[in-house]
């Protein structure tokens, strides 16, 4: 199976995730439309706001301490620049990681990284704000 991948556009460094995300929240765009009366009292006029940003929201499991450290590093990098996110299906986005929340869980045995995380693993959520669609189904949408 193809892996999700982060790429640093400033130096071309790439990181392929050891384990892809397991769930996704809905992806889409929304806008607010409100109505207000005009001064001529001839009815309500719709007023449309700008679109909300395109967000990618994923959740999954991290078994390797090295993957946790990489994810934290990429989150920290997004404090100063955007990065590229290439998903396992071939879609690519320029993003800012706006949230990364890992939660450590106990286990009897973690065979995937027994040396560094023998009795635990992490469940996480990650949210990325799309700055630009590089390639994919959303490439016709203005972000």
C-alpha cells in the first residue's frame, strides 16, 4: 500500500509515514449566506460570506516512537512555513498542520517497536489547513 508522505518544499526532504491514518473526517467547503432587509423595505437581500478553508482531518494509530517524533517535527515546522502532503491515493496539497494531538495508550506488548515503546502506542488526530491544492479532486476549488 502506498504511504502518506510529508515533503518540505524548501529542501525537498520527505517523510513517508510508517502507518497511514485509519479514519478521515468529511472534507469539503462551506460558506455562510445570511439575509438582511434593505432600506427600501422590498424584501430580504442575501449576503454571502467567503468560503471556509479546506481542512483535512485524520485520525490513526502510531506504533513507532520514531513516527511520533517525526509528526511532532513536521507540526513544529508548520509554525514557520507550509509543507506538502501527499496522500496514499495520489492527491497532493500544500498545507499547514494546525493541530496534532497524540494520546498515549498502555498495552501488554507493542511488537512493532518493542525497543522504544514496549508497553504503549499512541492514538492521534491531525488537522491540516489546505493552502493550495497541488493535485487531486479539489484542484478546481479556490482555497
